[in-house]
C-alpha cells in the first residue's frame, strides 16, 4: 500500500517532529555518557531507543506520551546502571567487560586473540593507524571495552603505566 490517508502522514510529521525534539532534549539532559562510545549495555539502550522512536512514529497504537515514557525509562535505566557501576565494582564487573591485552612487547597473544575473536589483520590495521610500522615497536595493543583497539608505542624504560586494569596474559580468565 502506497498511501492510506493524509491524517496518517500528518500524524507521522507531527509525532515525528515532537519525538525528535523530546529525544534531543532527553539526550542533552542525560549527559555525555548516553552518547559515548558504546559498550554492550549502551548499545542495547541505543537500539531500544531507536525502536521506541520508530514505534512511536509509525504505530497508531502508541501515543506520543507513551513513547516519551519509553525514552525516559531507557535513559533512567542507563543512568542507574552507570551510577551503580561507579559505586560498586562488583556491579560494574557484571555489566561491563574489561580491556584485554592482544599484543604485549611486540608479540601476539594468540589465546587472547582467539578468545576475543580478533584477527591478526585487524590488529595490524590498528597498529598502522597508530603510525607504527613494525610490530617490534609496539608495547601493547589493548582491546578496549567498547571494541576499539588502543596501540601503545614501546618507549625506553616504560613501566606498566596505563595498562593498569587490563587483563594481562599472566592474569587468570575472569
């Protein structure tokens, strides 16, 4: 069906504009955390918000205020999980993964690559993007909690520094 009614199209425009304005305001008030790089929990909330927006826009069975309530529930849920994560290490461990070392002192950690389902070519790509031409010049490649890779260049007399909290090859599996 290509066309149902002008009132249906008008509803989509009106509810769409209002939903967009409300969504932008809710995201603005909820803070930068809502729009940060995504970990698994943030991704779920983002997808659910998109689904709530689409349903509010296109379903005549969902009133505008019900859609608004869905946005608020999702943002408040994300806020609560973030707050609990900050205040409780145990809770944080339940909802967030930990960074994982993939390369250490110029050597691939094959067990970590396999566990995390990361190809060597993906790691090499990250190393090149960091401007490093030789694997021997890499102190570490870390798979971050959001799925991105951080590459640290080898420096003379470099201590553990920013590798604090990263699961090291000698660290038992969680």
